[in-house]
């Protein structure tokens, strides 16, 4: 899985979890300590730092791993070969 797909998967899960707990961006920001503009960006596909991913997961009452795609989809991505090798 490339970085763009990973970011899209996480964004989708972040949006879904915030909706599930019925929080606005500002409410999620207040509870998590993550600025609402940052949350919006993460929900639009910017990869959040790991620490903030954990904070948001805690705010939504879930494990941080619930925001990540299954490991098999990451492992299925072919590796790029190094140049000159």
C-alpha cells in the first residue's frame, strides 16, 4: 500500500469514527487537544503523526489500530527494487 492509499484509508476511518461518536470537528478538537483544522486535514488525507492518531483514537473510544488498514493489505504491496542492484 502506498502512502497516498494509506492516508486515504486512515482519513476514511477517522471521519467514520468521529461521526459514530457524533462529534463536530471542534468538539473532537476540544476533547483530544488536537486543533480542529488539523483533524480536518487528517480526515482529508494528510497522514497524522502517530501520537495524534493515538489521541484521536482515545477520544473516539477505540484502539488506535482500528484506524489503520489491515496488515495484509500493507504486506500485499510489492516492494520497489533499489536502483543499481
